[in-house]
């Protein structure tokens, strides 16, 4: 059955970091997306698109802006419960807040509860795909993939591997990390929309033996992504140097074990050497900018414009719970603010591209998500560009679509999410009500010990 969604429409035609940003998108003031069998059949001016399927059912979104659903390319669903924890920096933040919370995921019921909560928060914020770290417990991966399957979402996830510098309850071994990851990969990778990511947490918490075992697993399954962290905070760099005194730099500790190449996703990547930049560009690896996390944990200023100019793939992400918001709108705003501090005012086209197609490209999933191209899955968001009075009064003065969009990027939140479709099925909308509903439902669940 064909379904027509009408509204204003913005589609990228080119990479706004590679050409003048305003010229990289087509805007239809009266547009439509035609959905059939969960995929996009066509998108464009409503008159043209409506003719393709005269009998289609319809959703009129008025002057809401129809976009691909947001793609959050790096986050930690097990950290939802401790987001916004005060006063620490990366290493003591991990020890004080993160590891105790992640230990709770030994309980599969708690994992299922947090997986459902996180995906509902993501949808309420217009995020239709996320790439998440789980915990060392295989059940934490199963819980997230099951919750994603129930919602029809394309989720990237993997067992977080750690065999040193972590509490006993959160340590695996090189062998068990390999074997558990291999089994989860066999069970889940490409089952429906699930994508398994091989996931060493970062160099300080994996022995060279563990990195080697995971590098060997990746070599057997090169179509899986590999996600980890790189050069986030200065103290972390010093720790990596102390653990690997002979290494040329941080990236080389991954390279030594076959963990740099197409499909690699390096969260943060703020403090890079020239060699690391060149190597990231030539290898086809991607870096993921996590701006609310970088300010919240005090990590530093990622230079997005320079990263793209260096030819490095880049995506955008919340990094919750190091990040302080589930909203990719808030994340784009933080990217803009960090861009200003780093010396470049990112154009709204660049911010929006990073949050959709750029993240999809980082995940190497741009043939399925992150665009409105025919054949892509119908993961969509309808954005209200006048969601609250403060934004509405500003949008009224806008002279073009970018001026109309920018106040929502800077000041918008889940109230701007008028509707969300996952594979053509409406899953959320009027974010605020939906979030409250979910919170109410959650309060009836038993608490984990
Ligand atoms: N580096 C290693 N683990 C983490 C994590 O959980 N969050 C962040 N922000 N950085 C990390
Ligand atoms: Zn992270």
C-alpha cells in the first residue's frame, strides 16, 4: 500500500563541506515523500509525486519540514541512567559514574528496561538510527537489538570489550571477548535491520592481546563496523603513552592490531597529530564528533571544518551519557558553538548533513538511511520550525529555508519533533507527550537492585 506524506521538503544533492552549502540541497515548499513497503519510492514536489500513486493514503504535515530521521553515530545506551552526572572528567567520570552503572547490566531485565527507554527517547527526539556501545554483558547487546527489532529500527551495536583497567565485574578476557563477539555477530549481524559492530572500548581498557583478537575477528567480517574511542581527553592521551611507550601515537595502538580501515568509527578524535589525520583520511575510517560530550566532560574543541578539509569521513553523535542531550538538534547546536570557538561558523546545511547523511556515510549505511533517495528506508522526521514562541517569532522573519531552520537547530528540542516514521510506520511525534507517557510507563516497572 502506498502512503504519501506531504510537507516542506529539504533534500541534499551534494556534500555541503565540498561545495557552497546553500547550493547543496533542493527545497520544495510543497513537497511529498511517497512510501511503499517501508521504503521511499519517490520524493519531490507534491504535484509530481502525488501523480505516481493516486490511491495512496495520506499524512498531511502542513508546513513541517520533512527530513531523513537523524542518525546518532556514537552513543552508550547503558549510560542513559547516569546522563548529566556532575563534576568529573573522563577517567574519574568513567570510574565514579559509568562503570557502576554498566555493572547493573549483568541483569538482563534491567538491560531490557534501559534499552526500551533509550530507543523511545531517541525516537521522541527524531533519531531513527543510533550506533551504541553496550556493556561487556552479551545480554546487553541482545536487549538492545530486541528493542530495536520491536520498533523496526536500524541499530548498530556491539558488546563493549574490556580486559584491563576496569572493575572485576566489568572485565572479560581476550578469548571471551572474541568468542562472545563472534557469537553475537553470527546471531545478529544483518538480522532484519541489525548491524553488529565489533567494539573494543578504548586502548586503556584492552590489552594488546584483546585488540589483536578483535582485529582478527574484524578481518573475518570486514562488512561489520568497528567502533571505539580515540584521543578524547589530554589525560587519556598521557595514559595511552604510558601504556604503550613505543607507540608513535594513539591511532597506531589500533593500527598495530588491524583496527584501522574502512568501517572503523573513532569517537571524539579531538587531539590528533598530522600523521593520525593523514592515516585516518587514507584508510577510509570515520571519526565521530560528539560536541555536547566534549563540552560536558571538558575534552576539547573538535575542528569539524578542518577534519572534512583533510578528507576524513565524519559523523555527528550525542555520546550519551557523556553527552548531555538525547537531541540531535541540541547536538547540532553544540557543534555550531564548538565550530565558532574553533574558528569556523558551520552552515545549517553542514550541521543538518552531519546529523543525517554524514553520520550515515560514517556508518557506511548511506544506501539505506540518512537520505530521502528513492530506495532508501522510509525513516523520516517531520520538524516543526515554529515549535515554541521563542523560535516561532524568529522563524517568521526568515528569508529562506536555512534562516527558517537555524533557530530550531539552536533552540529546538523534542517539542519540534512533530512526527517520526521508521520504515514507513509512524512511531513517535509531539515528542514531549510521548516522553512523558514512556516515563509514566517506566515508573510502574520494578527497579533493579
Ligand atoms: N572513553 C572510553 N569509554 C568512554 C565512554 O563511555 N564515554 C566517553 N565519552 N569516552 C569514553
Ligand atoms: Zn563514547
